[in-house]
C-alpha cells in the first residue's frame, strides 16, 4: 500500500500493535479508497462547529475511542442518524473490518481517524462533544505498564476540555484492575462525576448495548464486564 496515502502515525504509549494478519485484497482496497474520504485531516484547523464535518446535517457529535471491529460504532450511528460520530481506531485490521461493514451499510453521519486519539482530542475545539465512549481499551495488565493505560489525569483533562457540560464519558472493561483504576482517576478529577447509584448500575450494559466479540470472549472466560458512566460537570 502506498505510504503517501496514510498520515505519519504518532506512536504514543496508549495502544499496542498497529497491524495483525495480512489484509485481504478487498480490505486493502477499502483502506486505500474509502478511508481517505472519511478520515479527518488534522493538518487543517478544526472547525468551530463540528457538525460541518458530516455529509448530512447532524445535531450533536459523539466520539468513540478504539472502536475495535466497529460493532458498537456502526450500531449507534445507525440508531442515531441525526448525531454525528467520530470513530478512532489505529489498528489497521479493525479499521478494515468497519470499512467492510460500511460498504454494505453506509453512514453519512460517520467520520474516522486512524491514529492516536490524543492528537484528535487536542485538535477538537472546546466543549464540542456530546459524549465520549471508551470500550475495552488495551488493559496493559502488568503493573509496570499501568502508565500506558488511556485513562489518566492528563487524558481526562483532554476529555473534560472537549466535552460539553452534562455530556457523558462511558467506559467498559472486563479487567478489574482497570475498572478500579478508572473509578479512582475519575473520582479524583474535578470535572467528572460517577452516575451510579447502586451496584446494578455498573453491571448492567448500556442502553441498547449490542455487545462486542471481545466482550463475548471475556464472558465465556469468566470475566465480568463493568459499565461505567461519568458526567462532565
């Protein structure tokens, strides 16, 4: 694939490998032809109103960081056609899977970014997002790697800057140490408030949750997912 069609990737510490098995010919073609039309160009200043980024009128804009195979992103962008969605996924194979699904079910309310989410967060204008989703991020389970987890004081600052007051940050993980990590970091951040009132609130999937293949595997292996929701103060 010609390197000139792809932005130079920043390799911050929050995600692991960028490529898996070799792409099939059609997947590689989609990366070359469809992704450039949907990819956000961060070399240009961000528009003051993010709604202009989309092919059809939208009312609000939401962000999903690390969408994996795109199951949830495709589901939500279809469920809410009047909301704009930005999906971030640096893993090439995950991006290719989503593009294959978009070929069958186009989403005019969807834009994509295939590099480090922190670059996108720094590019976005303040108070521009109606929500941020972070589902099953790389858990970096070894203690020496905890600093590589996406949830951190610095990234919470980034998210707080771009979220509108009252907007939601939603997080899901099957790794208990990462769930505890996220609860502690959000508890200690002045701009986020945990919305749970009882245990069932964080053990119950989000509304209309479609699930993911990763989640199904975690449940089969006996790990119980947690679903956390925080409100931007």
